[in-house]
């Protein structure tokens, strides 16, 4: 049997990549900032909406991935 890989547990304030299954925008990936941890393995994240304003979303931990190395490194 294949083992399920442990999901990434991002710290609050981290920048992550959100890849959802619902719409075309989220299937390609969307950069978000982790704002808080919610219940049931979910996180509250901040993203830029279609009108350019910040939007708070609650998403599952399994849909978060760390960014590629070097994108926002200081």
C-alpha cells in the first residue's frame, strides 16, 4: 500500500500556493498569505480578488503547498 504523504503545516504569516479543484483560477494556483488556523484542518488565508481587493477565504490544508524556492526569499 502507498503511504499518504504528510500535508504541509504552514506557519501563520507564511506565503503559500493554493491549488484548488473548483475553478480554473485555483486549478492553476493562487498565491495566498496564511492569516489564521481554523477548525477541521483548514486555514484562513488572504488572497487578491478579481477586483483587486483582498479577500479572506477558508481552505483545506491539503490544498496548500509551499512556494517554489527563491520566489519570495529575502
